[in-house]
C-alpha cells in the first residue's frame, strides 16, 4: 500500500529563467501567468497561474533528452508531498539520498501513541493463515502498549510497588518489545521534498519493479504537470 497526499510543485519560473542563462536567451521565453496557447488548445497543465509556452517547452525537452549534464533546470523544479507506505518500501526509497529531504512520523517517540489496528499495516497480499498471524502480532503489540501507557501502574502485586528506577526499566523493556516486534509492513508517513531529476531517476529504475508500491508511485509521477519531462514520453503499460 502506498498513498500520496498534499502535493505541491513549485519553481517553474526560476527553472526556466536559469535554463536560458547559458545563451542569454531570456527574450525567447514565452512562459508566464497567461496561457500562451489559445483556450481550446491549452494543454491543461498550467501550474499556479504559470504556463509553459511552446518555445520553452521545446528547449526543455531538448535539454532533457541531452542528459543530466544539460538538464540542470529539472533539479530546480521542486516537489513536496506526503507519502504513507510500509517500512519495507521506505528501505528502498532511502537509497535516493541526493536531492531529497524527508521528515517522518517517529516510531521511536510515538509508537505507543495510538492503538495498533490492521489498517496500520500493508497486508493486501497476505493469505488467511499469514493474516491471522499478523493479527496475533498486533494483539501482542497492543498488550505491551496498554501496560506501557499506564503511567502510574507501579503495582507488581497487591503487596509490592516498584521503585521509580525499576519502573523506568520496566517501561523501557515494554518499549523494546514494541520496537523489535513491529513488522516491516507497518505503514509510516513522511513529508518528502524532491525534484524532477530525482523523479526521472526513480521512474526509469522503478517503473517495472516487483513491488506494487513503486508502480503506484510511478502512476502518480505520470500525473504530474509536464510529466513528459520526467518520463521522456515512455510510459509503462
């Protein structure tokens, strides 16, 4: 399971201005707040009151096809989004270190913040027996969570109360049970910043990957404005 939310794409005007710096060809730029096409011919990809004209689009595609050394403008088109995906997918995404920034919801600090439910995990491919096993793990996680969040429950039995030192160690033990028992199918949310060059690398490498999550992300990439800059017009069928 992978979910994309809160998408924002910015930097078009700056990227185009920088793209034309090498040959001082700013006068040839035909992009701006008004669509340069006739209304019935509008591409429909205009972004935040900024439309890319045919001259700029032609140069963008030429530089894009010339390779990474020539298409630096793509690094200036910035994309912000929220991604919710399982930990096993994030391990693969984390190979993309250059040109990306991410802030994640913390399992270290907030693992016990809410009750664990089946919807917190990617389980769409599990068979019945394995799904039952996952439900057992969730039940065990919640058992540890219930005791962990009982902030003042220092009672060992009806005659004995734990000291503060023992209670702190006990809480840490419960925390470890949740951290190390947590399956890699647990869904984590991250706010991510990347750019069109990074997305081009992802699309090229991952569009035929065996994980469904990569297919979902590549489908989303194809929906971005002027996505042909990323895909090169080669779309996975």
